[in-house]
C-alpha cells in the first residue's frame, strides 16, 4: 500500500519564496527517503509538500515540522491519504462503489477533492481551498 502525506502552509505576505525554501530543506532532512516527493506553490504565498510512502495508513511516517510562527499566518494543515491506484481501486478491479473516484497523482485533475488543474494550482480562483 502507498500512503501520501500532504503538508500545506501559508506564508506571511511576501515570504512565500522563503517558506518554499524552508519546506524544501526540511523535506530533504526527513528521517528516511520517501518513494516520491513534490513541492508545489500557489497564490497567497501557499506551499504544499506531498510525500509518498510505502506502508499502511496508520504507520508512523516522517513528517515535516511546523515552521517558525513568524514565517506562517496560521498552523500548518496536514492530510493523510492511502492510494487506491490509478484506476481508483486498490485491487485494480474498477470503481470503488463509494463515489470517491480518487487518483493517486497528487493535487489537481478530477476526483481528488482539489478540483483544480494538474499543475497544483487548485481551484478556479487559484487557491488550494
């Protein structure tokens, strides 16, 4: 099974590049290397880090810490998802029957709750939600 951890923070106005570099450095210092790592940015100085891990939903996995309070406007948002595979099922047999229809390719596109574009920019107004 593959688990994706998502970490999203909003920088103090004008400090988005600094937050992005902070997140890049911290993600390179994780206790072990993820299967995949992706850093994304969005308007309003938002930064999103997604890491993919081999393991179960409840496994203990390395996570990014909280940045210094002076760098962000609010506490970090964190989400954990288990991959259902590229066809929306863990066993490859087709639909899940629960209407979730998710994808395992990170934010953007359809069926994953972000409803934006595949470049990670999020919703139609350019925000992550």
